[in-house]
C-alpha cells in the first residue's frame, strides 16, 4: 500500500516563486531607445536587401534593368 503524502505550500512561498519568473520593471533610458532604433533600422535594411537579392536570384526579367541602373550613366 502506498502512503499518499501532501505538501502544503503557503501563499508566501507561492508568491515568491512567481516573482522569480517575471523580471523587474525596466527604467526607460535614451541609450536603450537609441540602440533599439538602430537595431530596427539595420534589420529592416538587411531584410530589404535580402528580399531584393532573392528576387534577383529567382527571375532574370529585371537583371538588365538593375545592371543599367547601377552601372550605366
């Protein structure tokens, strides 16, 4: 026969365990805002370049137009 054991947890222990999962509220700072803005702009530009590269790899329709735009004056 297996003896069932039960553990009682108090609200204090449960509350302490929950606060460990959530980080403390962060203070707004201009430096963090600038870093985030630069990161978002960089990621957006990289995504645009990557999509353009994919389009040029998939089709040959625009190759001559892109070449003329970039290298001919």
